[in-house]
C-alpha cells in the first residue's frame, strides 16, 4: 500500500514538474476568434463597407461569401458582425444578428427555429408547416421593426439536401415587410455551389460577392505566429516546428484550421512526452495522429452497406486475394449480408459506394480494361488493416464478421 502511494506520488509529482507548454490552449481551438486576423484586411473592410448602412437601419446588400475550408470565412464574418452590432447598439440602432451553421443545425425547420429564437419568438420544435413558420417569423420581425442580419454558414450543406427554398423565401421577406428588414450573408465552402441555385436566388443573393483565397505558407506563418504568442509559453515553440505546420497546411490547400490543429496537437504530444520544446518531429507525429483520427471518424460514421463493402475488401486482403475486382467484392459482400440476415443492394449500388469510398481516400479504385469482357475496377485499401480491425471490432454489426472467412474465397 505504502509502495503504491509512493508510485502515485511520483506520477503526480512528475505531472506537476513537467515542462509547461501552453499558457492557454483554448486559443488554438477552431471556434476561438482572435482580435486580429492577419491577411484578411481586404475581406474585413469589404464586408464592413457593404454592411455599414445597417447602422442607419437601412438594409445592407446581401452577401455571398465563398472559399475553401479554413480560409477564415467564419472568423471574419463573426468578427465584423460583433463589431457592427456593438457599434449599432451604442447608437441605439434596432439591429440584431443571427448566426446559423446550417451543416450543424441540419434541417430547414431547425434553421427557422434559430431565426425565430434570435428575435425572441417561440416556435414549437415540430408540428408546424414551414409556411406557417415563415409567416410567424415575418410578422414578428415586422412588429418589432428590427433589421436582422442573418448569417447562413456552410449553406451548401443545406441546399444540397433541401434545395434553395429557404434562401429564396428569406430574400423575398423584404418585399412583404413594412418595418422589419433582413440582410442575408451566405457562406459556402463549395466553390461550385452557385450552380445548385435558381437564377432568381442567385441574383438577389449575390448582390455582393466576397472571395476568400487559400492562405500561402508565409501567410499561415504569420497567423500561427500571432496565435502561438498567446497560447504557448515563451521559447517552447521552435521556428522549425512553426514553419513546418505552415508548410504542411499550405501544401494541403492553405487551410488555417489544419495549421492550427497541427500546432495544438504537436504541443499536446510534446507535453505528454514531458519534452521541453516543440520540434519538427512533434509536428510530423501530430500530422500522423490527425490523419489517423480523421480516418477513424470516417470509418465510424459510414453507412452500414459501405462498412460491409469495406469489410469485404478487408477480408479479401486478409485471405491474400490479390487484385480485388468489383465483381468479387460484390460476391463477398452478398455473403456477408446473408450471414448477418440483411438485405443486400444491387451490384450497381455497390459500385457507387466503392466510388464514394475512393473519394474519401479510404480505398483506391482503378478502372482496368478486361478486353472484350468490358471494364472493371481493381480495388485496394488505402488504410491499414489494423485501423479497420480496431474500429470494426467495436461496431455492433461488423464485430460479428470481422474474423469471418467467406466461403466464396476458399477456391479463389
Ligand atoms: N486570418 C486569420 N487570422 C487568424 N486566425 C485565422 C485566420 N483565418 C482563419 N483563422 C483561424 O483558422 C481557423 C479556421 O478559420 P474559419 O474562419 O473557421 O475558416 P472557414 O470558415 O473558412 O472554414 C479558425 O480557428 C480561425 O480562427
Ligand atoms: Mg466556416
């Protein structure tokens, strides 16, 4: 007993004595908004100028913002709105804002709930027809005479699923209101998103457009440098580590979120190892860890038939089948479905699922010609067996078949 207490004391002492890496690690989280956003002055000023009329309670133009993930769209918009609303309230302007992340909120109805909340109207969680919700929202807005700045972030996710009706309704709210007004700011990560919209919606939505280009490595360096200054202790972060974070994120697609993640995870690994300085080695390990975490998350959230397809390919690889082709994968897949008592999908659908898995980078599918027998795909896993085995072993369906030997493979 005495002994174990000593060991515990050692663990605690070591923990307390370990070199401290962070002063404030929260500053590296993706939703933290710094007071200074390097290399985005143009976008900040552009958006501020477009929205400034709001201070006179005039409707600002609608804005359509696009750029790839991690280019600072959300941070910039939130930053400008915060400053604008606080200035507006200082001078007594009747303006409010409502920020909605459409991907996280999920459905049109829930977006409307959020809009209602922002002007203090209560809408039941379910049960009303959407048109009724629009009416209530418009009436309340008019009664209050508020100018509402609506930010629809990651709008592409919502439109892909539900179409552009929400944007259409919101852009025409102003035609029916007497006192209240709405200005819309839509943000999209998908550059081709406009192709999905009705021309009428495009013309009212894109009164102004603001583009966020990817950051270059030196720009990412500046961003990281400022952030590291308020999150890391002095002299723990080596210049090499910082440069490598920027270079890796720039090579990806100029993604500041990725750069900050690398920095945070590298710091955490350094701290866990009790090392005194964050080095390039820590950054490389951080990159590996982030990638592994991403793959695990993708695997866990796949639909069941995609998991079955992947499991088929995994079992084929384990049975030393070289060159899995679509037809053979399908045969194994059908056998797995039968074993589990599940209905199987058509080969055509499975071929589609294989394409999707190819896009996420979990497997590689290469089209090969079979001469006069047409074409097929050669498929191989792009991730390690170990990861699949680990993730699927804790999956309620997959753990039943992860060690199964398909009969159809026995004579291949
Ligand atoms: N210019 C910048 N200066 C400081 N931090 C930035 C800058 N641009 C992006 N970031 C940070 O990078 C991360 C991703 O930015 P975000 O605005 O969420 O990107 P997007 O919305 O374009 O995907 C956030 O943590 C954000 O604070
Ligand atoms: Mg964003």
